[in-house]
């Protein structure tokens, strides 16, 4: 996979970076030159890494790097002039952005890409797990609400309401969440 969004002024350095990435088995999917395009493209969820070659057309790229790192699951690397490495690094370190000094040392660049990709994979996995947990919690809330409606409207105990939902799911060959949604539609619609 290893899809890259390259954010860089459109000049000769783009070709150099494309070659470096290609040599390290990364595929550049898009090249943009400004902050707004970078933010828009990074939101597409098809990129593993966003590589910002600072400065870009409208800024130094730092705010874009921070926003992309904070708001997406992309790994973010920013290339800066060596004399600005410490300054930029102190601004982006808390956001997990990797700073690489220019001129580029090929070995350091390769290692940095590996670190960014490993961190991105881990973060993407955690993000998926977080989404799964959120979904589970939401389903549990819906099922609990359905049980409450059954308890109120059919005078069932919580245990009986739970068994009712399980039995309906088994008999109708649908999930418990679907049964719960049907119960909510039935009792909430009747009250209106």
C-alpha cells in the first residue's frame, strides 16, 4: 500500500522526492502545492503518509502538518531546512509529525519513512478499534432502551426483556440490534 500525498512547491525537488519515495516502495498518489489542497486531499483516507516539503506555496507547512496529523490517520513527515529543524520540531513534536532536515540524507529519509509508516499503521489500527468500540456502545444503548420500553409497556423484568430480544433475533434470524430498533420504532411511533 504505502500511498503518499506529496505537498510541495512544483519545482525540481518534486522529481527528487518522487524518486526517493519510489526507491523506498512508496507510491505518490497526488502532488499538491498549497495548504488548502493538502487538507482537502488528506481527508480522502487513501493516503498512508503525507510528506510536506516546506515551504509550500502559501505557508511553511507547519499548520497543515499539525492539522493533518490531528484530524486524519495519515502519518505526517515535514522536510525543512536544517537550520529550522529544532524550531519546527518543537512546534510539531506533540502531534507525532516527523521532521527531516534538508538537504536530505537518503538513509535518514528511509528510516524516517519507516518510523512514520509504522506509527501510521498503529494509529490506524487504534482508530478502527475505537470506532468498533463506539459502535458497540451505541448498540448497547439502543438495546438497553428497547429493554426499558419492553419493561414499561409489557411489564417484563429486565431479564425477560433481554430474553425476548434474544429470542426475536433468533426466530427472525436478524441481529439483536435490529430487533431493538424494531421495538423502538413500534413503541415510540405508537406514543406519538
